[in-house]
C-alpha cells in the first residue's frame, strides 16, 4: 500500500502497468511493483492464518487493486503511525482486514515444517527438501504437495519470502547490504538487490530508509 500517492503493479513484463493506492497479491503470484519515491507499507501475510484467509476472500484475481474509498480508509486508520506504529497497524488489521476471517487448520506435518523454517531462517544453511521432509515425517514428494495445498505457496517461494523479511529487518537495524544478504542466506549483495527490486519494487537501500520492519501478531 502506498501511504501517499499511488504505486504501479503488473503481473509480468508483458502486462500493462496498473496504478493503485493498494493491492492484494495472492500467494506465489508473479508480479512486479514500482513504488519509487513514495512511502509504502508492505505486509507479508501467512496465507494459512486467519488474516491470510480473510485477505484471500477479498481478492478476486492474482493481483487485486483495492478500491479508492477503501484505500483512503486504510490510510486514515494508519495516520500518525510513527509514534505508536504497532498499535495503529494492529487496529487497522482488526477493523479493516479481519472482518471476514475464517478459522483455518493445517496438518501437523506442515505446521512442523512452517515452524522449523521460521526458527531456522538465517541460522541454518540446511533448508533442503530432504531435511524438511525429515522434519515433517513425510516423503519429499508428499511434502511438496501437502505444503502447497495447505499454505497456497510452494516451499521455495515461502522460504524466499522469509529471507526477504529477515533481510529487511537487518537493513532497518543498520546492517550493510552485503551483511544483510549474508545473514538472510542470499548469495551476495547483488542477489539481494535483484530480489528486492523484483519482489518489492525498491532497492535494499531504499527499503532501509523507509522505517521499521516488524512483526505484528493478532491474538484473541
């Protein structure tokens, strides 16, 4: 979501750019974002969470542009977020995003892999399919199937998103691009920069200058 002005989004380089204040992108959907020179809020949402299913219920395509009136309401909810950012973001999530929530469950095998990935990203270099299959107590081929079916995104893109989140947090805390790339498991600074431009529509340096990167958890 662009906090001021508008961003541009498209599926592939063959598609036309579409301008919008905010967009929902489905899990694993190919997309490009151009958000140069404007402040943005980028939210990575677990597709199997209540928030994820609520958002999926609102999206009608791989990329869904949020109507102007709704985008304006979202921005108003987030106004003045600098002083109490977590409170503002949580309020926005509760009032605007969770009104169509659905209870969801995933298998114990997939939950073990998801939790393992969250814990080990940036710590362990072994996130191979064989290792994850052992964590799940499933065959590699079975894990690939049930993971995608449960979370709506294959394992490798899911891991990439976790790496992007970790790198973003490192950059905001003041790490240099090369250090953030190494910490998050990217090959080098160039690999991190290319991934950021493709996935976030901004360079690592621009991301670091945009403020805080944090996790907000909704609990009942």
